[in-house]
C-alpha cells in the first residue's frame, strides 16, 4: 500500500490506482483513506479523478463512500453508477445513508432536469433500500409522468412493506397514471400493492397483441401468473413471430411466450414446437448464441415434457456459451439415469474454466450431483474454487468481483460433500 500512497500524489496515476483498487474490492480496504482523500476534492465540481476514486471507494468501503457521494451526487456519474449497480451478498443493495437519501430526493424533485441513466441510477438506489426509502415516495410519485418505468418499479419495491395509509396514497398515484396509459411497469407495481389482477391482465393483453417493445417482459409477467393468466392464452399465441425472424429480440420474445404458454396453459406440445423453432433459427445467426442458452433454460421448466428437444440441446454442447444451460436442460428432460453425467460434467466445467458461463456451470454441476465428477474434474473444480486467478474475468466492472466470489462460494459448496467423504475414517 506504500507504493499506492505515493502514487496517489500524482494525478496521472489516480485513474490506474482507482481501477486497480476497485477490482480488488473489500480486500483493498486499507487503501480506503487514500481513495477518500482524492474522492472528496471539490465535491460540487466535475472532477474525473475524484469521480474515479469515489467509484472505487464504493466497491472498497461503501459506508465510507456514502457521505462523499451524497455531497457530490450531481458531479460523480461513475460513482453514482457504481452505487446503483452495487451488489451486496447480504442485502443486495448499497448501504443505506440518510444523507444520501436526502440527496437523491433533492435530485428527483427536479425530474425534468435528469438525463441519461440518472433516473435509473437514482431509482435503483431507492429500490435497494426498500421501506427505508419511504420518505422519497412523494418524489417518486411526482416523477411517474417523467420516467414511469423506473419510478413505478422503485415505488413497488419501497412501498411493499410500508404502512397501509402510505400504501394507499401510492396506489392512488399509480392508478391515476395507469388510467392515462402508464405502461407495464405501472400495472405491475399496482398489482404488487393492491392485488387487483384485472387491470394487469388488460395491460398485458394490450402489449401482447400490439407486439410492443415490452413484449418479452409482458410474456414473462404472464408466465409468472400461471393459470391465473388463462384469459391471455390466445393473445400469447398470437404474439408469436412468423417463425422466420432470427434476431435476438425476436428469438427471446418467442422463448418467453413459449415458457408462458407452458406455465399458463400446460400446453407442452405447443411450447416444444415454439422452442424447437427458436433453436433452429438461432443456428442461422452467429450473434444469437445466448438466445440458445435462454431457450435451454426455458426447456428446463418443461421437465420430461421437453424431451423431444434433446437433440437440439445436445447440439448446443459444443459452444461453451450455450453448454451449461444445455446440460441443465438435458438433466431436466432426460433424467440422470439416461445421461452420461461425467461427460456432461466435463462440458459444464469447461464452460466455467473458459469464463463462458461460470454461474450456469454451477447450476449444471449442482443438477448433475457430486457423484458425476471424476477425481480429475474435482481437482480442476478445486483449482477454480481455491486458486488466486479470477474465474469471472468479463462483465460490468463493478460486478466482476462479487460474481467471482459468488462462483467460488458455490464451487466450494459443490466440493464439500466430496471432501467430507474423503475425510471420513
């Protein structure tokens, strides 16, 4: 840390130092004072070096970062983004701070002046705080007409555990916006707070029949309702594409509709036909490889009813980006007794080793069970779990560290039964 302290004196080194410490996460907490000294400069003026240092401090020592972020909320865009994307294994949100809440409220009070990602960043902070952010509900309700999607989602998260009188006032605001065509997010927030299904079904049907940009989200919401959304069955069928489009949005929308049809109607044959078409069309577009993974995960929900898709799933095993989801689906549709579990474990493990889909690899290995691993495969998984090198190396910088740590925890859990058996007398 001594070298880093010397480097902090030179502004030219601040960006590199901040990036390095941010990637180290809480391990770099001894350097928090260095970052804070840079981050606290001229809090009311734009300063790229201070912004970068504060963004790193958010990851290294979030509690120490909160008052500095509150003081310079409008001039620290990188730091605000880091706080909005913050993932804490315990509560998943950036630590609550009354000063920061007041600063967010002050910004939301002028919604017409907010630009770019700022509305999402501010509302995401509030949503992570839940009922603690209740004082900001008036500002969120006033912002509904400016950015209804973000504001409605945050309102639903914040008001869910509030007292009935406060919830009633929020519901009144949401209904007023919904009456003017407030959109799917508003309808979902209303349903979550007042439990009235009919307005949500009406909104979902409009999105499904019109094929709006929220079609995928509408299908997923309908699927989550299950049989309660039976009235939407025909609208879901009509929302399917013409079976020729192979772009990612089209494929993902059809996948969501197929899964919704299964959850809502139990029509396995119809869902299998749609997913088979998705797999076939995705082969025509090299940019659609992740759509195959999403279709495979939808197949998981079908269980044995999805067995006709096994050839499509096996074809996906050759691509590390698709392989883990394909393994998970094959276990679900085929049953462990009919599978070469060791071969599938090899595919999933390779997906983790190549940083193609580490989290999906853990899902697949959990489904296969510890007995699927050979001694060599256990050793390789132990290297991933215990080694110094990052397994998760790509993605949003503020997420990489925590995703890597989450992978290591899951890998350790997968190895625990095996190590316990080895230690037994």
